[in-house]
C-alpha cells in the first residue's frame, strides 16, 4: 500500500474511487442508452427532467429507493438478498485492475491510475469475471420461481460457454506482447505501426502500433464474446425483455434490480476497457508516445510534478474517449440487431467462436515462431 | 507461536558454498521473522484433506460426496504449491496443473453419471443403492 | 503479528470454516456455495505463496466452472426431500470420525516432526516474480512435462466425448420410475 502515511492515504482513496467508478459511470451510461436508443428509433428519449433529460436517472434512483421492498413468499431469503450484491462485485473488482491513465510521478512517489496493480493482469480480470455466473444462479434459485430458475440456468450456461472463447481470443494478444501485465501491453502499443517479419521491417507512419492490426480476428472474437458475457443483445435471450419478462431477475424490483443493472453495465464497461487496452492502445495517444507527450506538456508547464499530473489527465481523457466509443457501439448494436435463439447462441459459442479462436491462436503462434526464426 | 530456530540458518550461513549461493542476506532474516513457514501450509492442507475425507465417509448425498473429493484435491494442491515455494522448484506448480485438470474432468464425468442415475431412479441418496441386486 | 502471518491466519480461518460448512450443512446447495467460498480461499492462499497464475487459474477453472456446474446440477435436481443426510448408526459414525481424526493427528505429527527446521534454510532466494515464474512454469511444462501435457489433452478429449455420450441417455428429469 505504500511506505509512508501520504502514500497509504492516497492509495486508499484511489482504491475506493476506482472501485466506485463503475457505479458513477452507470447513470451517464443509462442516459446515453435511453437517448441513443430513442434517436435510433426515431423518437425523443427522456427530455423533461433536467436539460436534455440528464437528471432522468437521478429521478429513477429516487423512485427506486422509495419502492416497496419485499421478498416473495417462497423465496430463499438469504440467497435472494445476496444475489444483487454478488452481481456488483466481479465487475467492480475487474475494473479496478485496469489502468486508466499514465502513472503520476509526484516527487518520489509513483501512483498508477488504477485501484491496484496486478502483475498477472489479464488472468486476474478473467478470473473475477468468471464469478459473475454465481449472481445469476443465486438470483434464479433465490427467487423461488420456476421460470426464473430456468432463465438463470440458461444464462449461466451461456456465460460459462463464452468465457472460453473470450479467454482463447486473449491468448493471441498475450503471445503477441509476451506479457500479462496491462501497463506493459499499453507501453508496447506506442509509436507508429511497424511489423518485423523474418528480418524485413515494415513501418507505416500514419497508423499507430495498436493491437487491432496484429490481431484482427482476435479482436472480433473478443468483442463478440464480451456481448455474451454481459448478457447484452444480441445474446440476451436469458433476460429477453419482450419474451421472458426479465428472466432470472423477474422477482426483483426497486433498488435490487438497479444493482443488477449496475452489474450488467459494469461488465459492459469492463469489456470496453479491455477492448481499448488490448487492441486500441489503452490510454496512449496513437500518434505520440508517452515521452513525447510529457515533453510537449513540459514546454507549457514548469514544475515536473504538474507535468506528470497533466500528462496523466490527458491520457485519462483519451482512455475515456475510447471507452465511450466502445460503449456507444454496445448500445448501438443492442438496438439494431435481433436476438439469437438459445440453441443458435450455444452453437455459435461452441461450434463457431471456439474453433476460430483456436485457429487464431495457432496462426499467431506459427507467425511469431516463423517471423523470429 | 512457532519457535524461531536460527541455529541451522547460522550454520548454513557459515559454510562457504552457501555464502556464494545466497544472493540476498535479508531473505534469511525475513524468513526467520515470517512467522508462517512450510509446516503451517502443510498442516492447513492436512486439515482440509481430513475434512474432505470426513465428508466422503459421513455424507449420503452423492453430489456432496463428489464435492468432498474436490475438497481433498484442493488440499493436495495447497501442499504442492507450498512445497514448490519453499523448495524453490517449479515442479510443484506443474503438478497442480495436472491435478486441477484431472479433478475438473473427473467432476464432469461424475456429474454426468449422477445425472444419468437421477434420470433413472429419481434419487441420488446412496442409501438407495446400498444393496447389490441382480 | 506481521501482515503476512495475519493474512495467512485469516485466509486459513475462512477456508477451514467454509470446508466445515461444506461437510456439515444439510442443504446441498448451501454446501456447493460453501465449496465455492473454499475455492476462493484456496486461490487467495496461492497468492500468498506467490503462485499468481495458479491462483487465477484456480478461480477460472474451479470456482468459475466446476462449482458452477455442481450448483447447476443441484438446482436441476431440486432435492427437497433430503432424508438422512448423514450416515446412520452412532457407532459406525463415531468410528469413521475417529479414524479421520487419527489420520489428521498422524499427518500433523509427521509434518511437525519432519519439517520444522527445514524452512529456515534457503539455498537460493525464492523469487516469486511473476514474469520469471510464468516463464519458468511454461518452460518446464513444454520441455520436461510435455508428454504429460499431451496426454492430458487426449484425456480431456475423451472426457468431453464421454460426458456427451452419457448425457444423451433417454429419460429427462421427469422420468417415470
């Protein structure tokens, strides 16, 4: 946590803030979703409460807090109340491990812009994301409702099936960059694009050295599998709102349902953050390395502490923009594509994504072996 | 509290070959004040193993018996990793890979068998299957 | 008490408490959830031992897949009528627990008698740095243990085929007796 009181204090505050960043980002996301979906469907979204409807979710939260809080008669009370909390934890744990900006160098301290720095970053994020299946199962069983249970079993089978494709799509990136650590991966994506194959170098100055140019198939599989992991359309049969009412969280109302939504949006945010980190350079600007950015900030500001702080803020803004782009793609896809049937969904996960992800792994391994021969 | 036995360490330090092998002296000091050594992890592993064994012997629900077997395998994993750490050999962690894979596969097959039994008999309590028939 | 030892005692307490819950509680679903908690505890113990990758794999494989499978199967079975959760017979039950306790005593005695004094002497400093640790692990896996690795792959293939074959039996959960 740190060697002296200042460092411990700042690290503690940073841990709490990063942990709660997802909860803070959800209102903005819900507003984006409701207005965005409205414009896609050629209507206005919420536009009464606050300018442009920005206070809508605040009003929703107040409404939810005032709803009657009850548990169904046949529910297993402990599991019924535990499930929304368990839904919140994996997404927040995973998000706190992802670097959001360049580290701040202040005097003799170095503060990375993440909740905690994990040396096996990817494995940790995959591991805590895989605990998301429990929230679904606890909700389905704790509701005491046969249909909620069926929805929960289907949803958890879907989640654990797509974890495989997700993990295998990442293996290509791990092989390309040779590390599990997020910070090193982002560092390796700096500068202009340069391939080196069998001694020949190819430098394309107008493109950044991002992972998407090294692993296009991996990026596609990862992005598609992350839709299934967060139960978003087109993979949300388990909670299809028009057909199954609400699947595994049908018996939840009020604030508990809000917690499930925060969990779902949390998984969306984690998936977007991972997409940005692996394939789009993370917090780095495409056309400038971090050192060049620091140097150009240093021409404006004198104090090296403030230079480091401003650099971190700029990289944080860049990361937020990338995050927003991917979240907008998530929202856009939700209101554009129709839903998969359950057997089509499972076939896609096992019979299409898994073989293609394996093929991607073998291809990447062959190219790396041949290229560095 | 574990008694700190520094006599062996002092002896090892005095030998010339150990002097050249030891790259950081403060690790010796650190492990002397670590408070938790190999024996702690092994005792934890033994306790978990015996708890799993009690589960297999005492419980009558076949699924809970399978879960107790998983508990025993996890206990063994802890002892492998503890040895790997304290003897500084990587082979312990490789064994854990193998044990983990085989345990997961065995759990899958065991559950498939239990599902087939449940489809046929509607019971998984082993007291219905105590007598050989035929 | 240093941070390391506090962490060890805390995690050991949680793991053993969850394991006791697995074995003693009557409702099998709570048993399975306690097993998930035990797996998470074991994963945390791996982290204190410096095996970070194994901790992640333990969470992904055991807590995230195997225990979920157990919970799903239990939820499908819906065993409300848990008659005689524990084995009948006071005498045989006592003998079983006594034997297990005797085994525990033997094991702990053997451990304390053999190991104490060993762990204070390290011949080279253990470096649980994950980059080197991972490299060493994968190197050993693909050179020294490659045969076992390949056999494990074939074993998994056989298991997958076998499980699908077993699950195709006719019947369903509402089969007639």
